[in-house]
């Protein structure tokens, strides 16, 4: 089973070539905007401009796998709002920043996030738990 399957991210997003709508009974088409459609469910995730570039879940996972040799492990992933936002979570080794009398453990994480909604861009965010 692939990492994408483990986190229910084993699907693609397709960008349509233009969109159409009905206004006052008349169909109007434009190629200035495109719909982002989840391939497996056929859900429309967002509307974007024609120059928008889709970043597939597999590309996000590939980026995560390139971070692993830097001392991280992939520990989580998933999506929100039917796939409009997706994430992959990586964890590094815990760090003790305490002194000789008391331990103070910091658990470092790195979050990869991407939006398939046209509203959120791909981001990489360091996070910690203390």
C-alpha cells in the first residue's frame, strides 16, 4: 500500500478547459477560468484562472519523501473539505532543551499543505509540540 493510500490521498485533480454557466436561460462559456475537479469523485473543488498550475497529491508526497533523508519521518496526512485542502505531516527526532535538573522536550514537525480550491497555495510550515 502506498503512502498516498495510507492517508486517502491517492487521487488526482484535473483542470477543465474553460467553464460554462447559465445566466437568464442563456449558456455562457469562458476559457479565462477553469474548474478544478477531483478525478475519483468528480467533485468541483474550486474555480481558478487559466494560468493556474495544479500540484498533484503525488507531487506533494514526492516532496515529503525528499525531506525524509534530512532526519524526518512521514507520520500523517489527509484532507479537509472533500479534498479542497490536503496535508502531509513529517516529524523529526525530539530535542531536549532542558538543563541538568529538568528535561524540556520539544517535538519538531514539518507540515506540507496544499489547496485544490484555488484559494490556498502550497506551503511548508515548521511546527513544534512542547
